[in-house]
């Protein structure tokens, strides 16, 4: 998109105007997330920049909201609940999802379209509808307001992501490798673990990351399905936002942003590794 | 109307402010709890109110018994949560804090257990019987009262457009010419309709008679229509204080104890409007169908948490009037701020020149109809 | 594809073909090749299904069945027939607008039982969805029903105070066999519930109404309260029924013996001479509330006595089932159509803004060198990966009147300090925040489509004399349309189902249908209506999902670029 040397004035103006427009849109995308980082260090209980902060006066900044976040039981309990719920939901989603994705990648799967549609549906159905249905149904079977109720619901919501990422890696999977393995005497299980798994691992890991973040950030379903004992971090943030906004929410938000950055970095690493591997494999 | 008398006497009792030395001896009298569960899940309102419960009797009770308590801040959805839990056959809550009308609804629908007050609760420290001590606050067979509260208005004292005037009449809420700016009101017909009718010229003692007529509700809604565009609607009691502090609104209704926090604790430029504030009760209900161990624990706790001293202690943390007459003389100053609580109490005679009392029976009969009409009106 | 599978599954297949050119093709083990192939294929299918089965089962139970439950709840209407079984049955035989005495008597029995079981309030709430006023009607009459027939009970007991004794009633009505088992139960004293009351043949034949009323009382006493009928005085209803039975059949006493006969004879005489007054339940109901004498009340009961109803769906689109069929609701009660329209319009606006903002970004990213594009892509992916709650909190904080955006505008002098913009608790807030949240879902599909557009096309157009705009508009843009389509459907699907963001920044005017669903689940407790609204929303989403599948293919959903 470099500007050619022979560009007319109009083209030059448009070229730069376009970049400015894009810059503004990027700003819109990223600024709200970045702006709460300094705000979370506010020494006051305000949600805007105090004069001290604008003058970069150290007195205007403090860690007190973080101190509150890491010491207040109102935030620690939800954090632990989130950390108890998300990994379990991820485990279920990844185990069942990977197995099914391997099944779906076979050459002859009856009703493949229908099955795929059902498995992907938790991602498409609006969360409020899933939440309503689960609330009604889980109430009937006594799972409403229980740890396992929330875990199962979150696992269901995470499964489409696992299916999509793992199927995507299986599409590029060279079937002659499994055939080679079985012709060399490996049983199906051994073939799966030793040959197939290492190759689809990046897909499984990204699926797991998606499933984890789905559960970790999910609020609608847990709001309906959970009871006090399952209050998660997003739930606590939602209540806080709806009722009284304490600046601790911003500290919690920054912690969650850190989690997102970590996830993003992990995914990027997987992607790079994939590209490298793909580059090495002879076409 | 006996409640009037009771409120009046409660207020008088508050006046002398002779704070007796608070006796902490009740703690040693706590009988052992046999066959009791060792944990409780309590549903309450969160915020300043829950904190007053925590400090006044939950933490002391935990210190004495060593049980664990989990809080669930969803009292504004109490009935829905109870109904879902009952349907699920899995009741996660041991004790639920609700307003008077909700207790009536829970009791009517069999969601709450009926309680024998004489047996379950402690007599007054002055020797009065449970019935006499709680008086009119025993509104039904399921409800164990804690406090009186009132819903009233707070306003910012620094609004330039008001040219130095401050609202002192409930109907100033509807006067957007003199008092321009956004108002916050509860997204519920309760209280709003009563205020609208009072400001539409209905005498306070005829408000429910008018609401009972087919045109009554429409008349109140028509009055509310005049300020509809200037209203931000709230669902949680903490919202109005927040909106006032953030200057999102210039005046708004909320529970008087929440306003106390904004004015006295957070020192915001906010003042209270005491005119036709709406009285109601708040208290405990016990979910129906708890097993024996949990029931024993809840009853053991309730006896402790609603005795004369504990209810008086609660008023040291929040400006609500204890439901027991015998607790009234023990109320004095705020525990941390040392402020006299009287000016902030709904039961202070200065604050009670005009007031409304929530008609629980009318509301529990008509809630469904009026709520549906109100929500349709709100959505249009 | 099929070829590869055959050779994969049966490497010896080709050999078989060459071995027997004339006869049926045989596999290595001698079975016909066709059968062998079919078997292998079947085995493959089975294996695939076995791998998928656990997940499919899991999704069916944790997700599909809940959705099914929602569909069921949107039409389910057991409550009327369950709470008022006698009334519903009696209404079937009585087509008049305001029914006659038998229906009112059935209603009195049903209501008395419902009050004891505390179910009449739920019924009132349910019927109030259809006709305003039903809730207070049932609650009010529920309070009165216990006192109905007090005059009769007083007159009967005044005649002979034996009628106050529970034992008198048991002796009159009970089946001797039941008396026997009841006595054994009482002797055992093992805390099991009392054996269900059974009436004698004579009583059932000659005192049918009494037996019916007493049975209702006995059921509540035994099953709900855990008490014994031998210790509880029956309801007024039973006294009224007994008087009515004796009025209809003055000779009923002849079927009984001993004390029973003597008491019934005395009572018959008192009924005949008017000492025991004749009462009408119809009058007592109308006295309790005039609404019982109005056809409207009964038409609601009749209309909603079936076990399944379209009522919730009609309600969800501002219609109702009146006595004359489906009709519009009163203008002031119409809210849902408006809300659906608002949800759709706002979702369209948000999708439109996403296209406007997303297209340039995707274009830039697709045409920049790989390294720069990857770097800038982080600016798109970071919001994508950041918690929805975080982004919503950010907007809530930024958009406030005293928030950063208004501060900057005031500082720049664009708005005065007194006229800070209302950016939150209205539609503006919802649109700003949701566009931000959904923008990555527009950019990512657009980007992947644009990546696939060969740059040479635009160059060719230009070399043929097109200017920049023509080359873009006539050559590049049409090729990017599938990306716009995919991104738009994705954004739109996500937007119309949103709940959290509108709830937090939308006020009353900026909320969506989802917020109404949540309101009906947790505040108004109208679960049927919530389910119906949810089902309609689901249908819209499914339609779009189907379109998306057609356009993009669900297998081609990519995550995170």
C-alpha cells in the first residue's frame, strides 16, 4: 500500500486521510481498554483522571484498588470460584470435543451436517436463551445453583470452540501418517496418542484456551444458573457495575486484561509454531 | 392505625439520646445449638445494609459458634430465586432478607416457613412479650422483622440551575421548571404511584382508595408521564447514591440508610428530602422445607440476631429504626463516625411531618396487575 | 475421495479385481467385494459415531434438552387444570356465559383446597397475564372462601353439636374397611401418614356432594397437613354439601342406621323447614367480588383451562386470546412488537456501524506488508480477547457525565460544563459500546476474505484506465462483499441476543428483547412468556444461522484470524 512516487495530490491527501481514519478507528478499538489501566491506579475513588494524575504526580497514583482486590473476600471468593469452574469446564470440553472432532474428521460420518450444527449451536444460540433454557431445565433436575451445574453449562458453551479449532487442524492432517502407523503395527490408541495427537495438539491447545476464556469471562449463564457459592469474577463485576461502581472493578478489569494478553500471546505462539512447521513440511 | 402510634413512640424514645452503656452480656447467654448444621447461606441486599447485619450480629454469632456464613446478594430477586430453588428441590438458602410485601408473597405462595414467634424469638429486654415488642411489624406468619426503613429522596445541594432553591416538598420531584435535571426513580410501581397521586392532589389517607378504582393507576401513571423523559430508573438501592455522587442525577429516591452513607460517610454534597417518605419493614424469612439440622441452626441464629441488643446494634451502622420497641432507647450514635443517628432516622419526628405507610395487603393483592401495567408504561 | 477410502480400508481390493475378471469381485477373504466394502464402510461409520457419541450425548443433555424445556414451557399451561380440576370438569358441561351453581360449588371446593395448599396465588398470577385483575380476584376470594357457608355450618351444629365432632363425620361417611385400617394405623403409631380416606358405598350413593366435599377436605388434611381426619372438623363446604344432599334427596337417611340415621332424619327435617338455610355459592362468590358474575372472568377460565396454550406466544406479539378469538391488546399494553422492532433496528444500526468502521481496517490490514499487518492485528485481537465485562466497565466509566469523554469535550470547549452530553443510559450508550464489542467480529471475516483477493485485479483495472475509485468500487469491492455478508450476519446474530451491555449502559430506551426475557425470568416470574419471547428470538437467530451456513458454511468459521 505504499504510495507510488507518481501519485497525484488528491491521491496523496486520500492516502494520508485514510491512514488517519484508520488510526482513529484503531484508537476507538484499543483506547477504552488502555485507558482503564492508568485509571485503576487512581489514588482517589474517582473514575476520571484527577489533576494530580495528569501532572504525573506520584501522589495521584496508588495500588490501593489492587490491594482491595487481592485482600477483599468479596473479590477473592469470586476469583477462586472462577479458577475452580473454568479449568473443569475446559477439561470436559476439550476431552469430549477432541474425541468428537476426530470422529467428525473420518471420511464417512452419517448426518455429519446435522451433528455439526448441533455441536456448534451453543455458540450461535444467544446466551440469554441458553441461560433461560438451562435455568428451567437444570432446576428440574436439581443442578440449578450447584457447582456441577455451572461447570456443565460452561463446558457446553466451550465445546463449539474446541470442535472448530481441532477440526481445522484435522483438515490439514495427512491420513497416510495414521495408515503408516497402523501398518507398522501400532494399535488405534497408540496411533492416536503418538501420531495424531502431537500433530493436532496446537488445535487442541487453542481450543482449550477458547474454552477456558469462554468460561472465565462468561456471566449471563452463571448469573441465572449459579447460587452464592458459585459467584464468579465476571458476576461480581456485573453486580458491581449495576449497583455501585467501586474502583476495585477497574483493578479487577486490569487483572482480566492481563489474562487476555497472556492468552493472546499463547495463541500467537501456537500460530507461529504452526507456520514454522508448515514451512518445514515438504509440500 | 397502630403503626403511627408505634412510630411516634419510637421517635420519642430516640429523642433524649441518653445512650446507655451497651450491654454485651447477651453473648454469654447463648444456649448451645444441638443437632445444628455448621454453615448458613444468607441472602441479603449487599452494600451498607448487609454490612450492618454482618457487624451487628452475623460476625458476633460466628465468633460465638464458629459456623461459616456465605452471603448471596440477591434479595431484590428473592422470590424468583426461592421459587427456582423450590422447583429444583434443592434449597441453597437458609435465611432470606426481604421487604414486607415480598414476605407476604413468599408466605402466600408457601415459599416461606411459618414461624411461631413466641417460641422462636427472644422476649424484649424490658420484659415485654414478643408480640408487644414487635407490634405491628409482625405483618404475617412468616416474617421476622428487623427494621423500619423509609424510601425517600436525596438531592444534590450544588445544582447551579436551581438558583439557590432546594426541594422541600415531595411534589418538587414533578416540578422540572424550578428543579431541572434528571431524577432517579425505582423501576417499580410501588411508592412511585403513591407519590404521583399525592402530587396529583389526592389526600395521603385516600391514596389506596384511589388506586383501587379502575382509573386510579392510570391517573398516577399520567402524573408520572409528566417527568418520564427526565427519569433514570433504578433497580438496586445503591444506584441512586451512585448516580447522585456521579452527578448523573440531581435528585432520586432510595432507602434512607443508603442516603446516610452518601451524606455522612462519603461526605457528598447531598441532602435528604423528608416529605411523604414511604415506610416499610425489612426482615427475615426462612425458606420452607429446610431439613432439621439447618432449621435448628437458622432458628438458633434468629433468636440471637433479633434480640433487643442486636437490633439496636444494627442501628449503629445504618440509619434504620429497629423493629423492636425495646431496642429504640438503645440507639445512639454511629459506631465509626460518632454522628447522632437521630436526624437520619425515619422515625425522627422532624422527619415525620408527612409520611406514607406502605399498604402491604393492597400491594400483595394488586402487585401482579399494577406491575404489568407499569412495565408496559415504562417500555413505551 | 471415495477411491482413496476404498484403497485405504482394503489395500487388497485391486488385487481381488484382477484375480477374478469374470465372476463377482471377491475380497481376499473370499467374501464378495461389495459386501466387504459395505461392512468396512459400516465399521468406519460406527467408529466415527462412537467417537462423536459422548459429546453428542453431552450436548443433548446439557444444551439441547434445556432448549427443548424452554419450548415446552412456552406452551405449557397445566396450572389451571391442576389447581381447579373440579371447576374445569364442571365448566365443560355448562356452556352458559356465567355458569350455574354446580360450577360455583366446584370452584368453592377447588379454591378451598388451593388456599390450603397455597397454590391459588400462583394461579392468580398466571391468569393475570391474560386478563388484568385475575390475581387480586383470586387472592381476595381466596381469603373469603373459608368463611363461605358459615351460616349453614352454624345452623347444623346448632341443631346438634355432635356435628362439630370429627368422629360424627367419619362414622357417617367412612367405608368400614377404611375404619379398620385406620384403627390399625392409629395403634401402630409409626409416624406414617394416615391411610387415605375412603367413603362407604351408601354414603357415595345417597350423599354424593357431601362425599365429594369431604374427600377434598380429607385429602388436604391427610396428605398436606399430615393430620388425621378423626381429629379435624370438616370445612363449611361439607356442611353446605350435606344440607344440599338432603334437600335433593330428603329420604337419604334411610340408607343409614343408628345414630347416623337419627341425625340425618333430624337434619332433613331442619333443611325442609328452613332452619338450615339454603345458600347459593354463586351468590357468595358474587358477594365476595362482582367479577364472578361477569362473563369475562369465566371466559378467561374457560379459554385457559386447556393444558397447552398459545397464550404466551400471542402475548409475546401483543395479541391476546379473547372470547371472540385472537385480538390485539390495548394500545397501552403493547410493548413487545415495539421491542422486537427496536432490537432489530438497533442491531442493524450496530451492524452498519461495524461495516463502516471495520471495512477500512480490514482493507488496511489486508494490503499492508505481513509484518506490519500482524502487529496491527494485535489491536483488533486484544479487544476480541478481552472480557466483555471489562470492555463494558470501560465504557460505563468513559461515557458518564463526569467521565473521561465528557471531561475531554469540556476541556476542548466543545460542550459547556453545564451541558455535558448524556452518552449513557440511552440508545447512544448501547450503540457505542456494542459497536466496540462486535467490531472484531466484523473485521476478522472481512480480513480473511480480502486476503484472498488477488492484488493483480485492481492493478489490471488501473492499467486499463480506471481511476482509483472505479478500480476499487467496480473491481475490489464486489469481491469483498462475501466478507461483508459473513461479518454482518455474525455481528447481527450476536447483537440481537445481547444482554449484558444493554443492561449496563442502555437505561430503559436502550435495552433489547433479551433484557425483557431476563426480566421475566427473575423479576416478574412469567417464565412462560420469557420462554415464548426466547423461542421467537431463537427462531430469528436460527434463520440467520441457516443463511450464514449457506453463505459461508459453518465449517469455515475461523477463530481469531
